[in-house]
């Protein structure tokens, strides 16, 4: 059992524990001496590490994505921490609990799957319900969906993250379809459930999260379209227009060509899915960054490279009550 987790490591700590080595690269120092650059991972985060002495010899002790026992010393480096390793050796997989090394959703995967099945059971469009049931009755798809992250690093990057993201979208859709008229809720829910279904094959998540060969060559949108085609072919008389509208939602859910969408959203449901998907991913990733740096003294997070900005944390603490000062009359008007 692990004794030390990355999130708890502090400067000057001496470390003697097991981690997952997600990166292994040889480098050359300014003096011409070889060194080994390693990235260590557990369920709480990642940590850069270096082997400065006998790097070439140490490199033979393990491979990328091996579990490794390391001894080292934590020191401050470029605003963060780095571990200087003195000893490193491979640890057999049967001697570790993988759940200690890969981040996972706080929600139980079976509980989330039961919620998704309940949502599908409530869909009224018979063709769409049959299609979604075919996906959820496929044991391989179902098991992968309970495990898959929503992304490698951007948002919901943990086991069960994709399913958590899907359920979040379904709850948002419930609110949006109550607010706007003439929205095809069943189609929109199907788009939310299937928009990233290709990620169960695009990503590898048995160890460190990475892209599969299929993921790099085809991408999750193409994979998802193929999956819908295969399942819909098994349903006699599946409406061509429904298939077309559903596949358009997958093709356009990134919004723009430069963000990976072959098509821009051209239906109301596709527009809603694009904005909800974008909002959910950004809010989740921002909140994760804020919580990760909640204990730092600044009111701002560190610089976010993807968003190209700092994120304001403010003074609000989790658990603090937020009082709605609107009158009862104002609240009733809002509900209407």
C-alpha cells in the first residue's frame, strides 16, 4: 500500500515509495552529462523527476508505464517541485493496487451507469431508445464507458470521467429544454450520450492515459460515426433523417473546423450540444484547477496554458453558504 501521494509531497521531503512512470526520456545537461527525465504519477497528480547520476544504467531498470519504486529528494524547481531520484526499480503489477495510481471519478461507476440507463428508459422516441439500448446492452461498450476518461488532460481526465460528463450534459439538457420551446429533447439527449462515445476506443486508460493508434489515425468523431452506423443498421426501418441529424451532432459538437469539427452546427439541437459541451468541459477544468490550488495564498491560479490566462479563485471557500437575497416574489417570477 502506498504511503506517500504526490499531492502531499513538500519541498525537502525524502521519498521512498511506488509510482507509475508515465514518461521516460534521456537528456543531456549543459555540461554534456546524460540525465534521465521521468514523470511520476499517482491518483492525486503528476510529478517531474530526474536521475542525474548513472542515468544510462538506471534507464535499463524500467520502461515507460511501469510501476516503479523510487527513492529520492523533493526540491523546488521553476515554481513547482521536482524529485531527484537516487534509486529506481520496476515493481510487478500484481504487487500494487492500480486504483492508487489512476485518478477516478468520485462517483461510483455502477451508480452512474444506472442513472444513464434510467435516462434512456425515459426517452419517448422509439427508434432513438432502441439505438441507445443497443449501445448499453453491448457488454464491451458498457464496461469501457464506465472506465473511460473524457479526455487525456483537458476535462474530466480520470476514470469514469466520460460517463460523469455525459450525465452532466443530460442534466443541463433537462433545464435547457424546459426553458426553450420546440427542442427535440430525445435527439438532444442521444447526441449528449453519443457525442464522445468514440473516446472509449480513441483513448487508452489501462495505465497512463494516452491515445490509441485508432485514436491518433481516426479520432473519436470518426469512430463514433462508425459506431452509430453499425448499431443503427441492426434496427429495421431506422429513420434516415434521425440518423442524419444525430450524426450531424457528432460531426459538429466541437463547433469549428479549427477545433476538430468537420461541420459547424446547423440545427438548434447541434448548437445547444456544442455550447453545453464546451461549457461543461471548461467549467469542470477551471473548478478542478481552482480546487487544486485552493491552499495557495494568491487569489489567482497559476497560468493556464490552454486558456492562456490566470483564473480568479476569489475568497469563496467550499462549504460556504451563498445566500440568495432575492425576494420570494422575484424567485417565483424567475421560476416562471
